[in-house]
């Protein structure tokens, strides 16, 4: 542990870092008034259904596999500026979203799949309009003041865990753990999670600071990576996802890999993903050894790239695919 702390201390000193440390060694971001940064953001929303459809032929009952998916990819530019800071170092942030484009695809062209795709597009495309967000960010990277317009609607049933994750994960920043900045020292902690629609819910969060890798050495300045995961599991007890017969299990998994400048822990790039999954076990069917199951998954994948690392280029209709364009 001492060697890990020493390695970080050397790196911080070499970077001429402005980053500070709270009591206990947890790092604090430095938010400087007037600092403006641009990012290219790519968001993929995907809805999947997989299952077993009972089919009776003569005297025998079989299960027919069912598998469908639809997805929409949105690309846009985010420009973030620190407008002001308070005595505690927290900042008021302005974030402008512009230059939208999109593409859509599906697993097939049968009427049901096309209907699902059109519903996804109808929900998401109205969000693809220039807008300016205002929110507050603390030195620990915690965000407040966001409303529902900060992320596209994804038609998620309650509890809307993926929607809440999207609101914050689309922002070009990263929450910092209350843990020392020590390389390759992983941690895991339980989380208390309660939803009206799920019972027996358990949660956990884990993470690790990663430093001194070949990938980090390719950046234009000293950097560190933060890898975090979140898990939530429970049994569907009420709401629209509870089946009339049988049972349903819920699971949420999220993962994030953020590359941060060692100087002040601002975000340079990030890849993030999350999946909300419900597994329905239906009532037993005569002739089948096990009850049929259906699995519904709502997934989101995010890629954020700083324009200082890779120049941001405006989108044009030629790059957006047949189903979308630039906005």
C-alpha cells in the first residue's frame, strides 16, 4: 500500500498537479472558473427480448426460440464550461449539446420488430435537439440540479434505474470514490438499495484506480484511469413487470472506465455501459419439462472523447445513416 501511495505521489508531483486530497486520502477535483472543454459523445440504446414460445404440434409441445433486438445510436457534441465556484470548491456548470445525428437498426424486418424500432425512435428522436444544461458539481464529482431533459427517454418501467444512471453517466465528468488514489488497489462495498417494485434487493459497488499502463502513456499529459462497477438484484414484487402467473427476477449492472488528467482529475475520455434485465419465469406448461422463460434487456453504451485528445468534427447527413441525420 505504501508503494502504491508513493507511486501516485511521484506522478502527481511530475504532473504539477492542482488536485487536492480530503481527510483519509480521497482525491478532490479542481474546478477552475472559465475552463471550457469540448467532447464527442456517442450513445447506443438497445432493447432486447429473448425467450421460449410454447408451440403444440399434434400431441407434443415444443419451445420455439424468440429473439429480437432494436437499437438507436446518437452522436452529438458536448461543450462544458465552469461558470462559477463557491467557497467549498463546488462549481456551477453549463453544458451545451449540439450537432446531433443518429442511426437505427434491428434484428429483422418482421412487423413486430419494426413496430418496436419505430417506438424506440419515436421516444428518443425528439430529444435530439440543441439544448443547454445547468447543474452543480462538487469536488468529489457529485452532481445535483439535473432534470429529465438531460438524457433521452428510454421507455423504462419503474424503478427507472437505467434512466437515473444515464442522467449522470452522459455528463463529461466522473464521480470520485471516497478512497485513496492508490494504483491497482481494488475495493468493493455493499450498497443499500430499496425500490417499491422490487423486494429482497441487494446492491454493491466496486472500483480500482489504474495507473502506469501503456494506454495511459499515449495521452498528451499524465493521466490515471478509474474503473467502477455497480450491481443491483431483486425480485419483481409489483408494477407492470410483475407477471400474472410465475415470477420475475431483476438485475442491473453498470460499468465505467474513465480516463482523468492527473493534474486536476478532469475527464479526458470514458467508456460506460449499463444493462437492466428482467427474467420472467412463466407458469408451467403441460408437456414441457421446465417452465418457459423470457428475458428482457434494456442496454445503454456511452463513449465520451475529449476534443483535446481527438479533434471533434461536426456530423453530416452522409454519416448518419438512412434513418437519421444531423440536427
